[in-house]
């Protein structure tokens, strides 16, 4: 990124946490800190990030604003309410970024984000205007019908599990969200629908998304490994 090109980050943390046993996962503790703090900290510390917008459920807004004041996160320029679907939440966050040429979209439930993952995403995105972190699938994937009978076995060498961060030229991702059709769970899908090329870059198997209490236990183990 050149010095003139501003980079904004949208942290999406407005999910319902239904599989977390009732607890709101953004406040789940990892190394004695809420996972949302871990995520925002990583973006705050990374020198190429200029702005951060956090998208939350309405019930978490005040608590997050209080955290911003306590932590002194100077780059957090906006906190807003998410929508019914993930894509509505991302669109709300993007609308709060000001004068940015690049947008980095990240799940608030992926606390093992590193500056290196953001950096490589920004580098790879220069080529096509869109780059997403992903890891090669290690399991064999089969397609089955409603009757659970196997219809097809997919070649593993071409399969990737997509993660975040996902990095886009700002004009491309905003255009994608203006023209969104149907429901998607992945920002890159919208960009692909418009015919843009999206580059995959190597993510990290440690960059897990916390969905269940078991994921949190695994994240603790992975965090200890990182600290060493």
C-alpha cells in the first residue's frame, strides 16, 4: 500500500452466538481478555490500518463504546448496529468507512488474527483488487443428497476453506454490496458474482472461528502456542 492509500477495517461481531450455549462469544475470555479486544488490538497496532469500524448487536454497543474509551483505541472511528444477516452487518460497517481505498473485513470471532495475515492480504489484493485468506482442505469432501447417499467426491487438491481477513479495493466491495442478490455468508462471493477475480492467499489453521465452547477451549491452547 502506498502512503496515500487509506485502509479501513470492518470487524463483524453482530452474530447471535446461538451455538455458544447462550453466552455472547464476543465477550468470551481468551487469555483473560474478551476476544473482541484481541481482534481490535491487532488492527489498532498494525501500522497500515487507518480506521476501524466495529459492527455489533444493539445490546453490545454501550459496552463496546466503554471499552474503546478504556483501551484508548485511536483508530476506532465507528461502532454501529449490525443487520439481520452477516451481509447486512458488513454493508453497515462499510458505510461508516471514510475516504478509504481498501477495506479489510474480519470476523470478530476469529481472535487468533495476526498482523502478518493482514499484511499478506493487502499485498495479494494489489494484483486483482480482492484477496481472501484460506487454507487447503485436509478432509475428503463428499456431496450427498437429502437421502445422505453420496453423489460425488470432490478432488481435495482444489478445495480451500475460506477464512477472514478478506481484503478488497473499496470501490469493488461497495459495488458488490450495492448489487447483492440473495444471501451469502462470504464477502468474496459477492465480488465473484460481479466477475472480478479473487485471489486466495495462505491463511492459518490456527485462525479458527469461535462457534462453540469447544472452539474456545482450542483457542486457549493455540493462544498459548503463539505466546511461546
